[in-house]
C-alpha cells in the first residue's frame, strides 16, 4: 500500500487488544495514539505507542469509559479516527455517534446498528423478519401479568432461560427447570438486569440442552458488500465466558457450515452492517441452529480467523472505515488448516479462580513455527486489580485439528510464568482431555467434566531451572531465603525437597519479596 488510510488513529482501549491494533497501525505507517490511566503508565500498550494521552484516575469509570473526555483530547492531538477495540466503549452507540459528530471516524458499525443489536429483543425480532432461525421464546413488557408469563412459559416448554434484554456475560440470566421456579427466577433476573444494565426488561427463551456456541465472523463495507469469514467454535466456557476457541468447528459439516454462513450474511445485510462483527448461534445436538446475538465489534478470538483465512482483520477494519471496498468476494475466501486460541488469565484455579495480582517476575512464552502470542504484558509488568485479568492469548496453527492440538499442548507446557497466579496448567488439562481431543464439547463441558485445579503437566524442568536462576540473580536470595519463600508458597506445610520441578505449581506462582 502506497499511503495510509489515516495519519493518526487513537486506540481507545488497553491491554493486549490495544497492542495488537497498534501493531497493524504501525505496519501501515499510521501513528497510534494510546490512552493511559494511572495504573497503566508503564503498560505495554503505552510503551509501544507513538503518542500517549493521559487519563488521570484508576477505575474504568474515571478513565477508559470517559468518552467525551477521550474525544476532546483526541481532537486536540489531531486524531482522525478512533478504534475502540473490544470492551469499554466498543459497543457504546452514544460514543460512536459522538465520534462522528466530532468529525472523527469511528472504526466500527453505525451507531444505530450498535444500539439496535445491543437490545436482544430488537435483534431477535429483526432476525425473525429476515428468516434467520431464532430460539423459540417470548418477550413482553414489564407490565405483563404474571399469569400470562406463566402461560407463555408453559407453551415454550421447560427448561427455559430467563434472559436480560440488554444483558451479556451471564448477568440477568436464570435457568428455570419447572413452573414452580419461574416467578422467583423472573424477578431475580429482572433485578439483576436493572442493577447491571439499568434496564429491567427480561424475556423467555427455550433452553437448548448441551448446546454448542458457534459464531461467524462477518464483514461489510460501505458499498453494499457483505461476507463471512467462516466460523469459530467457542463452546469451552466458564461462567458464560469463553476461554478456548478454535476454527474450523469440529461439529460442522460443509453443508451445515454453508447454511449457517448464509444465515449470518443475511443477518448482516438486514442490519445494513459495515465493518467487523460477529453473528453468534446456538447449535443443538441434532444440528439445528438458532440466532443468539450480534457482537458489533472485533472479538477477542479474532486471531484464529486471521490464521486460517490469512487476513489481517484490523487492516480490513481500517480499509472499510476509510470508505474502501472489501478486497475480496465470498468465493475468494477459503479456510486453511486449523487454529486454536487459549486465553491466559491471572487467576488461581485452585482458589475458585480468584484474580491474581502482583509483578510478573518471569514471563517466557513458547516460541516456534505457527505459534502466536497476543499479549498486553511483559516480564516485569504489574498486574493490578483494576482491570480484566487477561494476560495474553496463545494461538497456534496446524495443518489439521490434530496437529493444532499437539502444538497447543506443547506450547502450554513450555509457557513459564512466575510471580502471578495463572491458568496455564488448567488450560493444558482441558486441551489434553479425551473428550476435547475428540471435539465432543458443549457450553457446559467444564460442568460435566470438572478439571481438577491441581492437575495438569509437570512444568518443563529446563523452564523451572531457568526461572529459579532468574529469581536468584534478580532477587539475590540465598538458599535459606528460597527455602522460606517456598514454604510460604506451599502454605507453610511442606519441607523443601531441593527439587524445584517437584512443586511446579508453587514455583509458577512464587513471588520473591524485594
């Protein structure tokens, strides 16, 4: 490309997604502008940015959610466009509209599309009109008599879900197994929805047993072209949050993939969709699929799509935002090989996934062909309580699913992290699980197949020795000090054995005091 689409773009986000967006901006010769709160002044996205806008404060409400302040400061810096990443302001229709009114290009869909797709009832009604299958359900207003709600639930058939109209992430959601549970669940979901979203509306939806979560990446430009870039299997979830994604889905036949892809494109066309988005479906055990929702932004799991269709989705977002047509048609797109992504969190599986905080004393990701790391941290980074505990995303590619599984298992066993509790061994235990290896997964996989928090691979000895050496050199701790810290890391009830790899989990989480 001879010249950039924009000269200067503000990335209204933080962490690994801000780093990932800035990398493409810099490749294109575009100046990336970062925003930073107080805890993030030494963060990776701030370190690699060409310019930084300071947002005083710690909490998101004081910093990354201050849309009006971000726009005003962006204008002062001569910014031409804003990329929202995901989370924070990415699906805030008012922010997208305010950007346009300020003369800034919002790199995403139109504000009215964000607004409408953020309302699950409006979205479902639009899908019905378009002929996209939707889960049987009912939606009414808050004044509906409960006897009518009970009648509608009986007609749908139990089990059913009560879901928040403006919800997400499992908030405002209740599973109801029989009529006797409905009234309490309905009231509780409405209260939670009001508290979480300021909108108490809820609706009823048939509960699909052992569903898979399949989403299709869509893209539309300003010239009426709409395509899908195939699916992502997102069924491995914990508390309604995805933790492992892959493509292609092991559940889809070529015929079913074509049907679901066509439905996703119809949905996008009905919305008048532009830029990147995702149409999410529930897939039943019998092969029936139903519309779930639309995410009007780039997804966390977009790298697996990039690695199998060989496209830079952020570059495509910039092209579309600049008014250029998509550089391909649907028939030009093919899937190549298989990709898997694991989300690495600073959390402790042995303590009910309590978020981990502290300094990353040792952070050494695996390196090898077809291994990608999207990270918002580096060795020495401080992990705080203020933001999402995601550290990085590990993505691998293989010529087929088996090759990708082998590569991911190997890569996780070679990922060394010291100083902060993390879920690396938990992820490897899932990847190595026989049912996951067979592709026999659904959204309740972890409930049906509990993964013991203290199981998983013994960490590679060389990594532990390297970590131990690094700690000794950096901390100058003597043998006695190490012995004391190991005892503390073990909960104070084990004797030092002289073998660091005999207690890999504790060594992964060891934090030496200055």
